[in-house]
C-alpha cells in the first residue's frame, strides 16, 4: 500500500459487514479511519462504503480491497 493511500471505512454499530471489514483490515495491519454514522450524523451525508484512495468499495470484498491497496 502506498503511504499516500488513505483508507476510510463508513460504518454503523449494527453493520455485520463493517465489523468483518474492520477485523480484516486490523488483521492485515492496514490503518484506516472509521466514520461511524451512528455516532456522527454528518457522515450520513457522505458515501457509506469503504474508500481506498479513489476507489469506493461496498460491503466486504477482499479482492477489490487488495486490488485498491496495490495501486
């Protein structure tokens, strides 16, 4: 992963995929910023997905995550 690549995970407290994704990123030692829509209403207006660089990924998709991190 490029040091310039920022990973943002949009999540909610009840999202199973969000929990799986955060666990996966932690296991891979990939730093990320979590934006929880349950704790900050401002995030509701933003994209509810994972953002890696310019790539937006919906749900838990390890293939797309790895591809985006490799760019």
